[in-house]
C-alpha cells in the first residue's frame, strides 16, 4: 500500500526537539546535583523545552488536520479497546495518532508545561516549595516516555507497518482511507525553529556561569548554586576558624 503524508514538518520537528531536550535535561538532573556547574544546563534546557512545548500547543490548535489536538482519539473507552485489540488480535490501525500515542502525547505535553512552570518558580526563589513536585513530574514524564516507546515497539512488531519511521518522513499506510495533509508547512517549521533558536541564544547569552544565573526578558533567574557566593562563604568560614585558633 502506498504511504500518504500524515505528519507535517512542524509536528516532526517538535517531536524530536521535545525528546532530545527532555532526555538531556533529565540526564543532567539525575547525574549531577545542584552544586554542579552542569546543573545550570539542566535549567537552560528545561526553559528551551518549555518554549518548544508552548509552540506545539499553538500548533495543536491552529495546525494541520492531524497536528491539531481535536484529531486526537482521547476517549478512554477507545484507549481500553485499543489495548484489548492489540493484545488479543491484530486490531485496527490508525492513520494518525492511535489512542495510546494520543494519550501519551497529551500527558507529556501537560507534564512539560508543568515542569516549565515549577522550574521557573524554583528559579525565582521558591525552590523548596516546588522541588518535590518538579521531580515527581519529571519522573512521571520519563515513565510515560518509556511506555510510549514500548508501545511503538509493540505496535511495530504486531503490524510491521514502519510506524517508527513516520516521525522522520511523515508518511504512514492509509488503511482508513483518511485524507492526507496537503502541505508539510515547511515555512512554519522554519519559523518555529527560528523562535526556539533565538530564545536559546537569548538565555545562553545572558547566562553567568559564576553566578549561575540568566536573564529572561529582564527577569533574573537563579539556575543553581552561586559559585562566587559559595566561595565567599568558604573564605568566611576559613577566616572564622583562623580567629578561633588565635
């Protein structure tokens, strides 16, 4: 069967940026602590992920047919039916998002927005109040992501329709006979990439490694432990020890 275009370029661009930014930010958070110079990179990547997600939300409202959230099969009964079919028989295929991928995408987008909001509040001086919530959402995101990948693998083994490549070339087998999209919206993807790139440039340009801060449109955010303040504290502590010795 001939493949038809289902995922436009902005959707595919978002998919891979979304995955890459989260994996990098999550890995840094798990492999370093707040005092590490690398922890600031976790925060910077997280902010970039948040802006990327906001753009996807906009595209999910005004984008092409299968990029819009209104096309997602989010009925819980359809999700249960989907799992029952895929575990017992070959089941039906979906030209766009199947119920499992639709729920996974919705959950990860919601969690990414929550992570961005709590991360901003933590960087604004409310770290203790939101740190546990932030970590819980990050772990939930990782769990959903792993479940999503496992679902894609299971689907690929059951149907052998090359679904794993659909987010690269944007095409799938159209057994439903649904109308394919007419345009890949290349210019929209370029505009989206430009906005994300400019935002990343802005926060990295204003990044102060010694102070572990950056400025986002004039608002200063604390990204990690203040290196100079820590050194000052250590020097002060050493001086106090010397006074005691005297």
